[in-house]
C-alpha cells in the first residue's frame, strides 16, 4: 500500500481507538456516537439494525465536509466515485464498489440510481446541480430493486431535502466567495400558512465561478454558472394524512468540458501536418502529462454545455388499516445543449453547435431532451413478528436527441496526414487522390435519435422476526421494460465521402488496400449521409426480469448485529444512440445487465457506544456488463459477458470527547474483467478487456477525518474540520490496450498491442480543510476553507483524440511507433474561500 495511505490509516484508526483508553471510566453520554435513523428500507430505522450497507450523511455533516454537489460526496464515502468527460449533462459516470456505467451515451441508464425525495432521476447529469437545503443523503451499496422504484445494478443514492415546518418559521442564508472569482449564495425560508396544517418552504441557490482550465485558442473551461429554485407545500390534511408537493427549476450555462492532450501523435514530429497544409503542430501547442497538468492548458476553443431542468412531484402518506399507504408521482424534464469543437485542438476539424452556426448547412441545433414521468404506490406495516411492504411502480421516459455535426476547413488536411503516414504519395491525398478534388469542408449531418420507454413492476419486501435475535428478510420484484428506439437523419450533405466511394474502383492496385482507410476517415459517421455509411433504424427492445433478495440477520447483543445476504439485480438494456449503431446491419440494441451479489455484514457499537464500526464483505458477479467505448471515430456500445467486484468496506465513526469526533472508511474492491470475461468465442473488442481492471476502479480508497467544535468564549464556538481521501492507482480508459505497428507489441508480435501509456492515474491523496468561528446557538458561522489544499492534479477519463493518428498500420512515417494521440479530462485543482452561514 502507498506510504501516504498508511499514514492516513494510522492517524484515523489511532484516533478512533482512543476511546479504549477511557473504557474503564464511566462513559460521558454526551460523548457517545449519536443514533442515526435512515429510511433506506422505506421505513424509519436505526442504521445499525438494518441488513444493508449504507453510508448516511446528515445535512450538518455535508456542510462540515464542504460537500456542495454530488461529485464532492467522494470526500465522505470511500465506495463512491464520480467521473465526467465531455459534458456534465451526458458524460458523468457514478460508480460504487468500482462498478458503474462506462460512457456518455444517452441510451445507457446509470448503474447507480439517484432518487430525489423519492423520485427517480434517470441520468446522473440531471443530479449534478447544487445540493440545496438537504436534510440527509443515504448511499446504498450493492444492487437495489426490491425497495426502490427503479432497478439498479450497483447501488442507490437517496437525497432527502428538508420538509416545510408546520409549527414555526425558520430560515437560512449562506454566502461564499473564493478563488477563480467564486460567488455562491444559498437561502431558504419556511413558515406555516395555517398553524399545524399547511406550510411552505422556498429555497434557492446561485453559483458563479471562472474556469480553471485555460484554452490557448481563447477563453477558459470548467467554469460554473448555475441557479436552482425549489418550492414546497406540506398539507396535514388530517392527523393520519399528509400531502407534500415539491416543484423546482434550475439552469446551468457553462463552458464544459474541454480536455488536454496527454499524449501527442507522432504525426507532428514527423512533419505530416505541415505536409498536409496545417500548422506544423496540427493545432496542438501544449501536450504531455507535465505540461498540461502543470499549466492546466488545453488547445481548443471554449466548450459550451447548458442544462435547463424543471420538475414537480407529489407524495401522499396515509396511515390506514394498521399500515401506511404512500403514493409518489413525479414529472421531470431536462434539456441539454452543447456547442463544441470536440476535436480538442486549435484546428477547426469539426464542431457541434447550438443555433445558427450549423443552420447555414441546414442542420438544426444539437440538444438532448429527456422527459420522465413516474408513479409509485406502497403499503407498509408491521405486526409483532412481520414487517411487510407491497408496492407497484410505473414509469415512462422520452428521449429526443439531435446530433448535428459539421466538418470544418481543416478536416480534409487531418485525413491527409493519416493517409500520408501509411505511404500515400502527394499533397492532400484525402482530397486529390481518393476524393477526386472534392473537399469535405462543409459536410454535415443532422441526426435525430429517439427512445421512448416504459417500465412497470410489482414488488414486495418482508422481514420475519423469527426470534428476538434472529430475522429473515425476503424481497421480490417482477419488472418489465419496453423501449422503442429510432434513428432518423433529417438532413445531410457529404460530397467528399460520396466521391471516395465512387472513385474506389478506379484506384490503382497499389492503393486498393488503403481505400477502406480513406473511406473510414473521410466518411466521418457523425457527418455522413445515410446510405454512405450510417444506417437508420426503428427497433423495439423488450425485457422482463425477476429481481430478488434474501437476508438472514442475527443480533449478537444490543450493540452488535450481523447479516448475510444474496441479491439478484439488473439494469435494463436499450439502444446505442449513435449513427454507427446499425452499421452493416448490426443490431443497435444492447442487453440488460444482471448482477448476483453476496454480502456478509457486521454492525457494531463499541466502548460504551463511543465507536461505531461497520464491516461489509462483498462479492458481485455481473453478466452482460454494459460498456461504451469511443474509438476516435465512433461510439461502440456492447455487453461483456462477465465482470466482477470483490472486496470489503469498513466504516468507523467515533466521538473521542464531547468536542472531538473522528471518522474513517476503507474500501478494498478488486473490480475487474476476469480472464475468461468473453466466454468461449469473444469478440476482439471484448477480448482486449479480459484480465484488466474496470475503468476508474481503484483497489484501495481510504477516507478519514476529524471534526472539532468547542466553546472558547461566552456564546462563541471554534470549529476545525479536516477530511482526506486516498486512492490507489486506477485505469482511466475504457480499453487497457493500444494497437501498434506489427512486431512492437509487448504482448507478442502477433497481437500488436501494448498497455496504453498515460492511462493510469497514479495513487494520490486529497485533503480538505475547514476552520470556523460562530455563535453557540448556530445563528451565524464564518468558515475559512480549502479543498484539495495540496493541489493534487488528477485525471478523470482518458480516450483517443478524434482523428489524430492511426496507430495500428505500418508506414514509412509511422514505423514501429505509437502515433495515436490521447486526451484526458482533468479533475478540479485547489480551491479555497470563505463562507458565512446564518440561520434565523
């Protein structure tokens, strides 16, 4: 294990063991760990008594740790991982125990379900706004399906906001300023309209910050500019009936997310771009790990990523017949727009855009719109020996995605550089030899993708208390999915592609072997007319699954509970929403992902309840694991027959004194594709994955910290909080191996493969620090904070740079070397600032 991790573990575990020294003395009850009540089982229960691996964080703890959105939850959970790539709206992936959905294809559902006040959010990007007025967050680890509305194969994130106050008025206001010209405001107010019967709550947030990634071609990237407003009404209709209605609207308009060139193509050093009529560097003036990470500089122009959302939900609770009937209905709509030159270089090879910049070619704006409607009904109750729950769920989802892309004036030269590298003679061979003088500049396509889905299910979850110590839990869900997916091309113009196809039979024999390469590069699938490559489709995906879980619990004593469980879960399949999905008659659908999960857990409170220690040992077998890979030319979505994750989680929290508390969490997860992951006859794409770790799945993650609060003067309190997160090495790319010229591969001369350089993010530790001074009645508090105070620069995702190099073909200017360029998406650097919190 890395030396930093050993120091972190020693510090945290040593502090948490401190209560043992005072064990012989009478315990100060004010120094015990507070009881944590969660609703992870859809009923209020003590966290220590439920047979689930759950991380529960209160709103106050989120503030202490400086957690302001879903991405920063990684500071309080060692099993939780968030990564994003090209856009926040579509390129965000959440993982638990190393398992998550890889890629930014809208057709992929998330392996980790996100629920906001009981309503399912269908994509992670929808949940990336401000964590505003939050009461608590519960992170459920492992497959969920017999309790929550939507099936998830890896876990669930349950976000609960504060309810309106029926008895008295209360409010808060927070003001934050920081580096990169950060300004953030959060405020909320609640009051009864009719005492004890009707109340409202209104909260809002605004955040603006400059970008920290400099674009050499102009501007910066990764800024923040967003707002959120949420209103609620709570009506106590009768003592046994209440109705809660929540509505929200939010918008972000940001420059996100550019990438840096982590490894440059050999085309530049070999002069291929200059020969092709481009600047000698091909539009890349800064590259390489040291240069881009130290300077945080990208080569592209700014990226634009805007997201507008709104939603409304209603929750009715009615105590009737000895149990409680709950009905939750939700409507959510999100629309994301992107304007990007997503070639990641200063040259203008191609772009997607919003509004008029593509309309000159007849292509409408690029956008993704998702509308979901959900309904869930549950009835839960208890007898002396039986806790029961029965429910039904119905949801519809409409996806409409317009992918408009146009080729720029430098596209043809890019293609020529690749062809020159493999020995095609003459200037600009892509245009003059293969396309007969036809230029690709101005080619475009307007591709419309739709996916209309519905899911319905019935479920039950029951716990039988066989004795006071022994219990048995059983859950079952029948779920049915139907999705209708279609690709329609609204407009396109690709004369250079048509010319290449027409001229192929006329080429001399010496160039015939390279004709497929010229066609593949010139007929860039995102900007090519149907019939010249892309193929439209209109298909139906249907699946039905039986999800189930069984658990045995045993209470050793009042402070130690144990459980063993088995769960079978799944995540629905769907459609690859990409122009190449049906290429050559291929099936654009991918299968549902299933998982069998085994878990052994021990939950304990020790040393007169000064220390809480929870251990979970797990093994998860996944079948038809859903993977998306960007090859540099197209997005490929496919199923890997086998994947698995094995390990353990240890969570510790202790109150050393009345003023000082500490926490630590360790996750070891061996998340990988087994050596036989592809079965007896794997495809070439799947075979390359077998024997490698899952993407962005570090084996070791350790989170730990301290919180100190003490009155120093009359009515004045001093606070100090430090949180650290250590991660071991992780692989940031989808594929672990890169093809190279014949005879150079480290895995044998016939395989032509090497382990991808620069795709491993080295082990690192990030530390957050917060110092505060405020009133003891919590009316005000001034906080000075710093996140990632040592300024660790880490990478989130690496991928092929589009069109920048062809690595697998030999040639006089590409002999034996790796010419394929790689991009990387960086994670946030050091940030710091001051926050004033007020409550009234």
